[in-house]
C-alpha cells in the first residue's frame, strides 16, 4: 500500500493506529497497576529489569527482527525459523548472563525467559509484517500486552502474589501463550522441514540483521541510557517517576510507529523508489500533525489527575512530560525517514543518526543530571532527539533532490 503526500489516512493506517492505541491503553493499565501497588520504587525496579530485557531482545533481533520481515518474501520460512531460533537462544542466554553479573544473578531467570519469549514472538510477527499481512501483524501486536495484563490480574487476585514477582510471572505466562498462538498462525504454511542451509543465504540474513539491529541498539540506548544514570545518581524511586513520564510522552509515537511499520512493509515489497519517497513524505506530514494533536491533549490533563491515576508522588509527571515535548515531536516525524532508509538498505545513514544522538545524550547526561536532576535529563534527551532528527531530515532531502 502506497500513500501520496496529499491523501488522507488510509483504512489500513487507521486500523494500525487503532491497534497501537489499544496496545498503548493496555500498557498504560499495566503501568497504572504497578505504580499503585508497588509505588515509585517498585515501578523503578520493574522499569530497570524490562529495560535490560529490551536490550537483550534487540541483540536477539539480529536473527529475528526486521531481517525476518526484509527476507520474508525472499527466503523459505523454514530457514528463517531455524536461524531465528538459534540466534535467540544464543543472545538471550549470553545477554542474561552479562546483565545478571551486576546484580549477583538476582534477575537471571527473569531476563532469560522474558527475553527469549519476546524474541521468538518478534520473529513470528515480523514474518507476517514482511509478508504484508498487516491484519495478523496487528492482532499479534495487540495480544502481546493484553495477555500480560490478563495474567497480571490472575497472579494478583487469584494466586495472591503481592510482590513484583507477579509482574514477571505475568510476562512468562502472557508471552508463552502468545508464542503458542503465533506458532498456530504458521501452520497453514505446511509441515516444518529442515531446510538446506546455504552460507550465502545465512550471511545475507545476518548482515542485514546486524546492520539494522546495531542501529536499533544504539537508538535504544539513546532512549533508555538515562534510566541507568537516574538509577545510579537519583535512585529507583526517581526512576519510577521518570519512567512513567517517558511512557506518557512516547505514547505520542502511536501514529508515527504505525505509519512507519506500514511504510516499511510497502517499501521492502516494491522497487518503486519514487512511490516510496512520496509515501514517506505523506506519512511524515500526517505524523507531525497527529502527534501535535495528541501532545496538546496530553498537556491539558491536570496535574491532579496524574496523581489520582498513578498514585502518590506521580503528580510531577506532567512537568517532565512538558519538558520532553520538543524531542518527542521531532522523533515522531524522523521515524518515518529512518524506516525509509532501512527499507532501501541504507543502514549507514540510520546508524549515523543513532550515533549522533547517543553521543549528545551521553555528553549532556554527564553534564546535566547531577546539577539539574530530571529536568537536566529532559534537556539532554530533547537535544539528542532534535539534532539526530535534523540529520535524518537533511539526508532525506538530499535523497529526494538527488
């Protein structure tokens, strides 16, 4: 599906935005549940563990992430499954060991099981994205947090587990059930047969996966490196508050991420470069205006409502949400340009954007966190997001006029 710069949102785009909105709402309920039952400290601990899991999952995505989508119409499903499974096992185990060293292996089991399940589910959903089956992709995307929330209530209300272990167990169960459902969606492809593994095929899959996920890894550090600074300098309770502010701010990216996924799927399944440029411009404009609207609605919410919803101590979330506006809006637009370059294979541009952002983030976090606390963190992120977004926009404009 292609979109020109003058078109309104397509039905497919609206459906994907609706699906991501449902995901946002469910994740919001999970955040509300954790903040009200375990407070800023508990929320901070959960955020730190899930951040570590996300880093491991990004590394696993070298074999099960967007490379699966990119090669879904080029390689046999059996080969993609085999490579994904091998990579997920290796990266999940190695990553869990490395991160557990800093906590005396306190979270090893949680890191390994959750990252393993997330990565396997990513492989299945990315396969359907690559096959341009957006409907099934959206269904799997919505089931992910939905099942986690369902089991969170089960462990809390039925099994009466009152510690944050209930949260981790809900990830085990929810992602496990999702994996079973995902495997069932692959059944129509026929019985699994061990494929002939060609060196060149494997190399192509790993090459694209390594290039793209290295970029995603650097970009994720740009998004979440601040968590480690806050945890170390300001404490877990402060991290809990800031993680809620970030979750609210990044909700603005619903439209951007939806449009990016659809545009990426269209780009990798077509050789029409002019159409890809046109659809990217159209989506970028729409992402800007939709994101502005969402952010305006968010900042109109009174501070007292944040306190009421998330619990005592979370009223200040609105302050940091406002501070994050410039960077969040910039990223909402530049995400479209990033996925365009990923779709046409120019991963070096995406990597340079991520490296620029990360270098700015690191430098400013060191300078501002201790002195200006969370406001300093917000300034660091805004500067990073805006500069890296400006770089992508410049590169895209050169692409259009070349």
